[in-house]
C-alpha cells in the first residue's frame, strides 16, 4: 500500500510527462492529496450525531424495560439492553412546557418567568413563548456546523416569532400547541395546528408516523454531516388515540371540555394508551433501523426519555390511563410519579450496557451534548445542568448536588436520598427515597434539622431564579 509520499512522487512524475514544470507538479500534487486526505479524515472524525426522542406523559412503568407487562416495547427495550437505562432520572417539571424549556436551554425553566412553571395556555398565553434571547441547544450546535431539525410538539410558543425556526432549528414539522388530535391535527382550541417551518401545512396521517417519516428523511438528507434531531412525540398525551382509533376534533370547534378523545370506557383508558405507546416504540425502531442502514449508528447518540410522569387518572372522569410503577403521584404533582421518568442513552461502541442509579435531570443534556460536540457554552455557570459525559462513557459517578422542582405553590427539593415535598404556605414532608421510593412514610418529625436545611436551600434557590438571572452564552 502506497504512502502519501510515494503517491505524490508518482502523480508529479505523470504531470511532468504532460509538460508541467517539475517543481509546480510536485507542489500541486502534494496540496491536492493532502486536502483529499484531510477531507477523508474530517468525515471519519465528525462530531457525533444526536437524536433526542421525547415521549409525552409517558409514565415510569409504561415500558417493558421498566417493568410493564402490558405494553410491548421491543425497540425501546433493545436500546435499554444495549445502552444505559437510568433508574433515577427526572424531568425538570411535572408538566410539558417546563421540561421542554429546560431541555433546550440547560436552565431551570423558572428563570424565564412564572408562565414556564406550567403548560403555556392556548387561550390566555398565545402571545407568549420561550424568549428569543434564550440560548438553545440547536443554536449551540450550529456553532459546530450541525444540521438541526425538530419534528413534533413544540409547546414553547403558539405563533411567530416564538417558533422553532427562531430558536436554532433549520427545519420544523409538527404542532406548536400542547395537544392536538393525532389524526386531524386540530388543537384544543379548534385550530389547525400542523406546521412546516413558519407556515401552517396540514398533512394527512397519524402524528407519530408522520413525525418518524420526516425525521428519517432528514437523517438521510444529512447523512454526510453532523446532525441534531429533536423528536418530541405528541403521544401519549390526550386525546388518547391509537393509530386505529377514530379522529375526534374538527376545525372551528372548541374542545376544552371534551379534550380526551372518543373513549368508550372512561374507566379503562389503557387500551388506547397501549396503542400509543407501541406506536412510539415503532417510531424508535424506525429511527434505529435508518441509522443502521445508513451506517450512522456508531456515530450517533440516541437519548429516549419523557417530559413528565404519566396520568394514572384524570380527575374523576378517566381512569387506568398510564403507569408510574410503584411511584406515588402522577403528572402535575411533586411526588416521584410526577417527574421520575424513563431515560435511556444508546450509542453503539461508545456506551456500554448498564443500569445507572445516578440522579440526573433533563437540563443535563445541554452541557453534555455541548461537551461531546466540542462546543463552548459560555462563561462558567451559563447553565444549571451538569455535564454527564463521563457518566455515560466511563460510568463515573456524578458529584453531589441539590435539585429543585417548583410548580406554582408546590415544590420539591432533592439532596442525596432525601427529598422534601411541600407548599410555599404549609408543612413539608420528608422522605428517604433509598428506603421509601413510594414516599409513604413522612420522616419530617424525626429529622427537623434536615427539613430546615432543605427549606433554606430551597429559599436561596427560589430567590435566585426569581431574579431571572440568565447567562447569554452566544
């Protein structure tokens, strides 16, 4: 096999035979082959691709790899068996908008204002959105020349200028609202809600399947460059509709009092949810198959998680919806069932199979993906999340830290195995999660000093985020 010097000598000799001056021929041949070699090296050493798949309202116990005996999730289970499956991973909020803001910015969502503690309303907050000066993950990755795309549920702004294309995404397909009919793509207000970039562009088809097709097409188009795909599914958010369930919503009709879909037996919503979970699993299978077919799997980190815990029931009207396993509480609550969620990281050849018991959160993705792509976020303290690269790749433990959740009057504080759950006005409960994951035994009276310490930490954090301090890491 010839080395570069031998090839240069042969090429320059051939060029000389065609009348080129020998010195010029040597220089040109050397430059040409060096550039070619560097290009080949660049292709081999491109920064890794990233795909974040975010399920909506998926409970801790809804997947086979997390204990479900009802739902068939072979594709997600495969990622769990071949990658890292977290047992103590948490969404930044117990509802959709908060977690999405934290996922894309690496910050506690509270820094953007009280409206980001709950779901942005399609009736009263249509003119609100994630501030345009927020530095998002796709904006950071574009510094490293990533192609960026989002296919799915945005819920960080209903209209221009608060759309994904203004927050770093080259391409957007999906819905801007918090929920839409999975077949007709009509939101809760009765508006058409299916976008292509900044324009309404309605498509026929089941939401999960459309999003998957668009994501695979984007991957195929950008196979020769680094890419970031954010795939926030609408499933399993209501209306609870599997692929074979009928459409429910029509344009021009409001559905605030009838938002759940056509549910023949409201006491048992699980058959509809099962079909939705399995449609998400099929989506994951399609994405992974595309990566393997294109030879991209070994240079692609795939992360699968949920934006919050599942609904066990919805008020007194709908029951047996989702599963949070043995966890107490559900979506919207500060108990573990509201924010402890499935999380899997898969990267063939880089992440060894393991079950991880370290505590991590959604906002850790930004510093981690920035590190892996060699992008500088900005000054120290620019984000609240921490880099978990060494945990993923080397199984190193994370440094201890105190974590916080808050939604209006309700809050929670986590330090090590201890968790404080309370309201801003009222008593707080203390749980030892190592011994009591179901949060059944209140230990507050046995550990009053610890309760006071955690309350003091919460008060300090609360004051910090209330000031809205946000580093601009552009």
